[in-house]
C-alpha cells in the first residue's frame, strides 16, 4: 500500500472481501446510520488529532506545494462542502504526488488526493464524486465510530494508528501490517459494519454531488469503470482495495444517481488544465506527442490543455522561449486565467524579464488581492527581483488568513534572509517546522531568533511562542 491509507484501512477491516449475498438487499435499502461517536471522541479532540496527523504528513508524505493545483482542488472541494450536511469544521484538501488511483480522508476535515486519481477521471464530476464520498466519511465520523466499535474488542491508541499510517508512507506492507496489529481487525460483523460505512458514504456523497451541480452519474461511472478495468488483475489500484466495489454496490450507486437525474455538465477548462499540469509536471505519463495532438484538436478546451502542458514541459526543460510560444495564444485568449498567469510568471523570470512579471502580477493583485495563486506568485517574483520587502508585506498579509500555508512560510523565510532580518528569518523557519510537527526543531529556531534581536518586546513574544509550542507538544502527548 501507498500513503493513501484510506478510511477503510484506518478502520483496519479486510474490506477487499465480497459482500455476503445475505446482506446485499439490506445494503441497497440502507438507512442513515447517523453521526454517533460523540461519547468516544469529542469534535474538538477529533480536530486536534487531525491537525497532528496533518503535521506528520507534511513532514513525511510527498505533498504537492503547488498554489495553482491546491486552489483548484480547494475550489471543487468547497463547492461540495457548501452543499453537504453535518459539516462541523473547515475542510482542507491536498494533493500527494503518487501515481496511484486513490484518495483518503481523516479526522479534522482533511482530504488527500493522489495525482494518479485525476489522471483516471474523465471529467470534473468524476473527480468531485470521489471528493464527495471522502467528505461523507468525515462528516459521518466514520473513523471515530469505527474506533469506538474496535475499542470494545481491543484497547487502542491514536498514536498507534497514526504511527502505522506514517510507516506505510515509507514501507507500505509494513505499514498495513502495523495497522492491522494495532487495531486487531476480526469478525464478519465488523466487515459488514464497514460496508455500511461505504454505503452510507455513497448515498450521502452522491446527494452532495448532485446538490453542488455536478452530474451524479460521475460516481457510478468512475467506480464502475475502475471495477471493470481491474477486475482480473492480481494487484488492483489502492482505491479498489480500500473502497471495494462489488456489483451490488455499483448497481445501487447507479440506481441512486439515475433517480436524481443525469445532468449535462459542460466540460471544465480548469479540470483539464489541472489534469494537464499534473501530467506535465508531476506524473509525466503522457508523451509530448500526445499533448501536441491535443493542442491541434478541434475541441477548444483540449487545445488549451495540450498547449498548456507543452508550455510547462518546455519551461521545466529550461526552454522558456518555447514555453512562451505555446502559452502566448492561451494567455491572449484568457489573460486572467490563474493557470496561465502562474506559468507566464515563471517564463518571464526565466527570461530575465522580471519587470514584466511584476507589472502583470501587480495588476492582477489589485483586482484579486485574496487570490492565493496571484499573491504567492507576486511575492515570489518580488523576492527574486530584489524587492524582498514587498514580498514580506504580501506574505505577512496572506498568512493572516492562511496561517497553515507551508509555501508562504518558506517564501517568507527566504524573503527575511534576503533582507538580513535574522530574527524574523529564524522565527518564520520555526513556524514552518511547527507546521511539519517538528516542535523541538522549531523551539531551537526560536531560541536562535532570540540571539539575533535586542528588542525586548520581540524577546517576550518569542519566549511566549516557545512556551506555546512546548505546551502543544505536551498536550499532544497526553491526547495520544
């Protein structure tokens, strides 16, 4: 297994088994189980555990720090969240650079998507269908409810669960073995209980999908195609191991989607551009010749996606002039498209035309000061153009609303280094380390920052932050 240890694995139930026929009819008419588990773990505790797990993932997993892709995934995810029930806290969506078809969700509203999944999806409704399913796992508190059930059979610790999951990042087989040992999965009744969770997530996820304006058929189309494609292979993708789709479940999902009515959703340019960006820069599974064919297609959206991918490939191959040739007609067609602005910025910087980059981004920032793609590109261009103070200003304002942005923290650290503000540099580096769960190293950086300031107020603030991190570290020890 890969780092996509999904809900079913976190519950440590052997869900790859076929659902017994005796239960098939019962599951087709599944009622809502409800969102219990409050007695086992409070919402506040769940958020803290989720935050801890996310910090560990930032330190260990191949998370993509790409403002363009992150913004796209967030937009799709938030569109679903606005149409979901039982949402108790903000959700966070992130990509992992793993060429496996998988997605997973965990406590605290965190949803991870493997890059391989969007490569398999044929349209935005299929991607949204997977996100809707994972969102339902979180809103229905399936992990907490499963842990509550397991607690009756074997004492367990959250630290053991998280440790096994993280072990799976480096050694998938060891990680899975550790997880099964930690949770001690036994009994057909527990397998059936997991199936109820999957059915519940299907039903709620499809409803959310339809309410958000996507085609509800995205769910049965995606999972059904996966099941058909990998039916006879010895090693199916992780998605099918942790979200098995027997014929009864596919039929039930299709029936629910058809009852809601098929929806003719126009092809999404942003979806195609995100898919092209992931392939061109991260998974690199499609040859350039295929992107050339796309760029020559009669389909205008496919044309743009193909040209966009070729621009990225040329830029990443240190050929910014060729990249500009591919991008020029795209940005002329849609000069405010965030995907295009991001690549245009890098082309300008690679060509040494920094002023053009700054002028473009200043104009866009004036129009959209809250856009993360514009802000982070503007800050990066400013730093690389010798205007680090402007970068500091942009990033400090941005972090007020996005304090968990690792990208912004890393850029701000670079900006402070260029301004020779050592105390601020070490302090910001400490916050970036804390986001990765490296509390001891973060405290060391804060103590180093104290050595680079004579300002009494700054010293007091740094001392207070050191105390906060120590308290946070101890709180997590007690919690786990």
